[in-house]
């Protein structure tokens, strides 16, 4: 803008792309997080339940979900 120009700057701020290989809004990131939450728990119960309790999978899945929502 020049000094005499009073028009608002209508350019949108560009958001840096995240690590997801597609453009995703908030709902998309939450949906991906929920699907991964379920998959992690199913795989955990199948392979790792005798070694570690399911609460460990819950903490890992929640941390991954927050990371996907915030940075995805």
C-alpha cells in the first residue's frame, strides 16, 4: 500500500503447510486423529497388551492426536 491508499489489504495470510500430504481443515485433522486413535488401540490390544497396559496406548494416541490437530 502507498501512503495515499486507504484500501484495506485484502491479501489472505498464508498458513505454512503442515506435514499432512493434503490441505486439511480442523474437522479433517480431528477425523484423522480419531481414526488413528482407534487403529493404535486395536493394534496395541493385538500385539502389545501382554507387555504394556492399554493406558500407555491412550497417552500415545492422545499425544499424536494433539500433534496432528495443531501441526497437521
